[in-house]
């Protein structure tokens, strides 16, 4: 069914197709019984896949990455598709249009996308209104970023503004300093800039935790285009500041392996299948540095259970999909979880965590 629908969607401009998907999900939410029906069709039911990360209980480890529902319009429907969590945004303190169209491109033969959206956002006030209207029937991450016209010297102020605003409603907050589509944003991943940002955010997290009596974890989202020294520095700072998780990775500016594609030279971040190995290697490097002291959320090129398992054996505690959802359709979370469930069964283990511990120790698990 979905392959036919995908053919029709792919006749549209990519951004028009994106809007159509969101409009269909929003329409479904207004039909009585539609969201429960989605859960009945696509829901994941497995106690062995439940996992605790960042002090939060996830019903399964497969989440939807930020970027699909930027403005918090489709939360119940997306959770109805079987995702263990949904990350919303990126949301900025003040509304902004993002970059000028065309800014989203498909590479169908590569199961990939290139985007240079540039954080289009309704702003945090409208974003929160949308989220409160829809409700929060599951684990929700909120991905925050700075406004395009905010210089890096003032970036901390933007992140603190957004962080304070979403703190009361988010289950965790993702700090996006790795999009390639906001000028100089990735410079915040290195040197004193990163240390200053993490210091300010951690202090704010502690203060808000005391006044509001709830601890909301911070996850740092990083790029796949960092070298080993840069990754080691990020790991050291994450440990120093007791950051709650690292999300690895955002999209890449590298075009290795897709140079022959007609649209490959479009400016923007490449996501999907060509990113898979690059992001997995980042996860592996981080895991060797963090040594399990900070959880990792693995993102990049995940289309099936084998891809997810590879990320998790490399060191990811949770995984997220985005481009895979576009190419594989609404059943992707259920299919991935079904494949992970089979791996647990053949391992003789009682849980996903136990099966991963065995696999990371070098014990081969049959599919």
C-alpha cells in the first residue's frame, strides 16, 4: 500500500509532500477513533523492548527524529504510529520563515534527502500552544535552536530562552547546534563556545529543577562531520557538565557516494541511507569515550531492524528515524521493533538491554 502512496507523494514537490503528510495526520486526529485505530494497526506491544534512558521510560527504543513535525501539530497521530518517542522542532525563540524555497530535495535512488530548511518555526509561544492543544500522550522531546539573525555571541541567550519556555512540558530537551543550514551554528560545537553554552544550560536546568520540582534531561545533538579530536572534546565536555544524552547525528555536508546524483550538489544537509555508516562510526567513537556514562541516541540512515541493531551495538541506547519514515512509510517503527524482538528471542535474553550487552561483548546473535 505505502509504495503506491509514495509514488503519488513523490510526484509532488518535496515540501508540498511534507505538508500533505502533516495535513493528513492532523485530519486523522480530528476524526473520533482514528488515533486508536492507528495504534491498533501500527502500535508496538512488547515489554522486552521497554527501556529506561535519561531517567525516562520509553515503551520501545525507536523514536521519530526532529524535523518532521517542526511545529508540534501531529503528536497524537505520530505516537499512534508506534514510535516510542517523538522529537519535535527545531523550534526557535521567535518565529522565522527559514530559508527560501526550494529547500528540500529527494534523492530516491539513494533513499536520501537534502534539506536546507534553516529552522522554519512558528516560534516557541505558538509551538507550545499547539502542543498543549494536542496533548502529550507519550514521551516527547523538544528540539531547540537559535534564531538565524542571532549572532553566535548571543546564541546562549536564545537557547536559554527556548529552554526555559519548553521546560515545563518537554520530557527532554534536545540542543541543536549541528544543523548545517543556519550560518555559523556548527561553530558552537567546538572550543569555548560549547563549554559556555553547556555551562549556562546546565545551571539553568539545575535552577529550574529546584523551582519546578521536576528534572528535564538535556540531550546534545551533534554533527556527523566532526573529526576524532572534536568528538573527544565533545565527549569530555558532556561528561564534565553531566549532560544527559548525546544525539548522534544530524545531517551531513559530505557528498561521498552520491556525487553522481543530479541534485547532490544542492547546498544543505544530506540525510538517509548515505549517512548510515558515517553516523554509526560517530556513535562508536563516542561510546568508546563515554563508556556508558552518558546514553547515546543514534540517528542516520536507519531503515530497518538491521540498521537499528547496528547503531545499538555500536553504542546507541535509543534510535530515531526521519528519512527512513519518508521512504519506508508509517509501519517503519513496528517493523524495526519486530526485528529487534526477534533478536531478543533468538538470544535467549529477557530484554533488549540484556541482548545488547551480550552483543557488545562480542557474542554473535542470529537474526
